[in-house]
C-alpha cells in the first residue's frame, strides 16, 4: 500500500516539475549551473573508474581466454561489449546514483528543512519545477556524454593495461575492439543512459523534496534515495534489455 | 488588512485551530503569541495558504484566499513578504543575490534598476556594502535575519509575515530586528503579522497582540494592557518570566 502511495506522490511531483516555468531565463541559468555541478564535476571520477575497470576486464578476459583455441581478438571484443552493453551505462549509473543522487537528495532535503523551499513557495515560485527540472534536464543531457567518455577511457585503460601487463598485444587488442561491432549496441546503451539519467535525478529529488525533520532525516532520505534509485536502475535495465535487445 | 473568520484546522485526529477569528490592521505590528505547540505557526501558515484550512475564511483586503484559484493565489503571493525563523536564505546565493532573486523572478526591471533596488533594501536594513557579496554562511545570525527582511521587502509587499524573527538572537540584536520590522511596517504601511513567544518583543512592538492557547483565541489587546490583564492563561504565559512579574508588581 505504501509503495503505491509513494508512486502516486512521485508522479504528482513530476506533474508539478513539468509545470510552466515562471521565467525561462532563470531556469536556463540554473540548468547551466546544474550541468556544471552535477555533470562536469563527475567527469574525473568517470574517467578514473572506467580506466581501471577497462584494464581489469582486459586482464580477466585474457586470463579466461588463455586457451590457444580462442582467438586473441576475443579479449578486445569482450572488453568492448561489456563496457558498451553494461558497464558504461548500467554500472556507471549505479555509481552516479551514489554520487549525484545523494547530492541531489541532501541539497533539496536541506533546503526543505531550513525552510528555503517554503520561502520559494511563498514568493509564488513553483519550487518543485525551479529546483528539480534543471537537475533532471542536466543529468539526462550529461549521461550520454558520460557514457561515451566511459567507453572511450575504458577501452583505453584496457589497451594500456593489457600491453603493460603483457597479456595482449596492442594490434590484437585493436583488432578485437573492431571485430563484430554492432552500432546498435551503442544506440541501445544511449537509450539506457537517458532513462537512467532521468531516474538518477528524479528519484533522489523526490526523497529530498518530501523530507521532514532535520539533518538526521536528510541523511536517512539520502540513503533511501540511493538504494531505491539502484533498484529502479536494475529493474529498468532488465526491462529495456528485454524490450530492445532480445 | 488581513481578516480571518472562524477558521478551523486539524491534522488527522488532532484539532490545532478552533474557531479562530481576528483582524490584522495595516501600518501596525500585529503579534501572535502563545506557548510552543499552541497553534501559532499553524495559524500563520494557514493565513499564508501553506496549509489548507478545514473551515472558515481568510480575507486579504477584499480577496478571500480560501476561494482563490491556485493561479490567482500565486499572483497574490507576490504581494507577500515572509521572514522565516532561520532566515531561510538561499545558501548558494550571495547576500545581494538573495535580495535580487525575487526581482529576477518576477519583474522586468533592468539590471541597473535591480541593483538600485537591492541597494535600497539592504541599506534599509543597515547592511553595509562590503557584506553584499558574502554568502549566508559567512554572516552572523542577526545579519541573516536583516538580509531576510531585505529580501522580504524587495517586491514592495503589502503583507509581511515574520515567524519568530528574533529567535536565537541576543537581546540587543533582537530589539534591533523588532524595531526594524516596526519601522518598515510604518514606512511602507504594510499589514505585518509577527509570530513570537518573546515577551520583550511584545512589550517593545506589540501594537496589537493576539494570544492563542490550545488553538483558540484567548485574548486580544495591546502591549499597554497586557501587563494588567486578568486573563489567567495569559498571566500564566507572561509571568512565567519573573522579570515581568516584578514589573507588574512595581507598576501596581
């Protein structure tokens, strides 16, 4: 019962979020701020994680395919497809739910408990729209770019680590990442990135917007937001994979 | 002028306001006093429309808030300024940007005009130019309240609401804030409603005082009559502070 209550409240909030903005100029200004704080500030962590995961995957693929009956190109192919299909879209979204999601919940939650949201409402500002819409647009916009950056640096990490560790040669690896490439995999993952971006911004915003109490409750809401965002990402990953890939 | 007529408000099983009726006049400081949990904040938020009341009428001059469509309410809120207990300044904006925010959002002023208005408002609450670019976390509690007042008057409101504006401040700063609100009320002829449980404020600026107990209006008068009232509940509230008990003794 409580589940349906939250679902209803979430969609009611979304209806307010997509209401007509009071002044477009203010929203655009806020959007650029959010792109910078939520998106651009996440680029470094995405690069670091992707380089390491790309490298680790290459070593693991090389190890499990050390039998001479497997062609060397499988290592590059495995790394590429895992990055494109799952890591750079889904796993990255799970990581970003922790970083961006908890940031959104605590920011909006703190504004709620310090009456800043009431203050906006009394001024006649649609607080849900002003605070949440720019965040959703910013995250949905930036996620596909983060996906592309992640794939690129993941492959680069695999190339560098594989050759330094001596598990695969650079020509074999490059052959592998070009072998049996289906561009549709990229399209599929870009669609997933957009959907996950929406979840990562809107679900934590919901938890922050309706928090009641003080600092302790903001912390609890932040944890709940990350957990539920992760569950929703996995659920939608399953649904989208079933719908778009099989 | 703001008038509330027979308003009732409950949350689930708990009745918070029962048959509250009163009138708040412009140009004077109207205080709502009462113990914690007496229903002051619920009354204030009900008048503001942040809580939907169960029954009754709330009149802003000749407009009934209860029957107002949401769109009209939003427009009317631009005539309202509010000073929150904690200031509620936007953390991510500087002092000047906080005051400029409602101007950016709701006016078609040029940036020069906005700048002038910001300076005017901040000057009225005695904030020095050096503090304009500071962030709320970099200024004192008293200054935060003054900036909140400046933001509240930025759009030249007809109605000003203050929820415990001097809580957490030292007595001297609290008096400065009280006097500031009173002088702005007179200067701009606003209908000002102040929610407080600070007896110093009542004595200093209580030109009209409404005492609420358990969600009901128990007493209404001015700061001049409050020390001589025979209302038991009000006496229990006021003379819980020994200083005021002493004052009454000396006066009588």
